[in-house]
C-alpha cells in the first residue's frame, strides 16, 4: 500500500480524494464521510502526516452489525413492520431486528419473508395467543439476563389487535416502542371522514349478543368508528351495521392498503351492503363509519322567551299557562322560565288585577 503524506495546507476531504485517487467528477455526497478513517503510521510521523483510506463497512445496510446489540439497551422492543408493502419499514426497525438476540413473531413463516427480503439472520421464535403462556417464563429469563428481544406482529404495530406485550408489566424490564406502519392510521388519514376524534374498535366479538352490544354503543357515538373486518365476515358486518347505524351513514372500506390492489371504497352503509352482496372481496380490510350527528338544541335567549311569554299573556293566557306552553317547546327547566315570567310580567299582571 502506498502512503502519501498529506500536505500541511488545509484541503477538504473531497480535494484529497481527487488528488490521491484521481476520482473524476467527484461528488462528496456520494460517500459517507463517517466511513473515512485515519490510520496511524508506525513509526510515528509528524502530526501533519497521515494516511486516508475509504471503507464502506459502515454504510453496508445488508451486513450484520459487527457486535450483537451495539448501541441498544437490553429490553423488549415492539417493532412496527409493513402492513403490505415490504418497503414500508424504518431504518431504525431494521437495525433493531438485526441487533436483537431473538425476534418473537406470530407466524414465523410469514415474518421469515420480511427477514429474508432484508437479509436479516436473527433467530425467530413463535409467540402468539396460543403459546404465550408456555413461552412467557423462557422469554422473561432471557430479558432478565440482558437479552435484546424484538416483538413483531404479522403486520403493523404489535399490541394493536394482536397478542399484547404483557411480559414486562411487573418485572421492571424496559419496553421500547419502535414506531412503524399502522392500518388504523393509514386508513383514517385517507378516509376523508372526521379524524380529529375517533374510536378504534378493532375486531368485533364472535358472539352475536356481544357483537350487537358493541355495535349499539358505536352507533350512538359521535366519533368516527374504526373496525378490522375479515373478508369472510364483511356481509354479516354490513347487514348488522346498516340495521343499527342506518343505511344513510357514510362509510369507507380500505382494502389491501399499500399493496398492488389497494382500494378505498366510499359510500353509505346501504350502498355498501348492495355493492358487496354478490361478491366477497379478498384481502385485509379496515372499515370506518362516520360518527352519529348530534344535533345540539340551543336554548332560546331571554329576549326570545320574553316575547313568547308576552304574546301568550296578551292572548289571554294566565302566567302559569303561558309558562307551561313555552316550557313544552324548549329543553329549559320550567322553574327557570317561571322566574323570568315573574320578573318581566309579574308587576304588570298585579296592576291589571288591581285595576279590575
């Protein structure tokens, strides 16, 4: 290896590379200068001398980290994974998955495709609602011993309509969320429905009575309701919701989001029931229904009440009858209206009685 002494005059790294390696049309942004390292010479030379070489080790995204768990503290990492398109994953999520000692996964065959796509060699361990009680102590032991454990779901953010990360609640073990894709947020953002407030219901109960009870609550809420609906239960869902919510309530069916056949169907529950009556769509679905419109009845002003009372009294109604008639047309308490009537018309009626 030829070592060229660096001149003492100040030069940028780009100029040095151009002169020593004769790089044509050198563009500094093409090389990460975190990968440029200074090596010391033996025997030592003057401080103004040294050698510069270029390494790509630190920018190779497919290589495994040189040490397992570098720069990550031990604990349970909840890692968001793609809901369809494999490119929808963060750099941080990839680093955690590469650095973890083990990855807990609902379906190892499904998650294996993601790891294979990004050439991640970390071992997978199945973890789902049917075996979590058997796995719990083994995983807790590893966490207590300082392992880095990553938890992923089949799609999206773990803990959202999936087996929850219950392991560390009472063990004082760090739980670190690694944000990522979410079908809930993706559907809500593109739905066009009111999204400043919403209620996430997720999957409905299987039992008909419990399901109807949950839907009755949702039908009377003013916020947008968000459901996860399996394709084979769409017909049943639309029948039940159109009955309880009403055929005219607006809804959005988000299907196959981020995938090739992504679709957003918009309309009313009645038209949705009609449109999907003859065919069953494929793929994962997130269904959103607009909230119930709450009509706010404004109480009449004092001057409006005074005018109504005065009109009735002038037509010969007694004070108590006028108060009763006005109270029937408003949500205000009768006692409040009666106090106003006495204040406005009490002296007038007394004077009329005295004169008669």
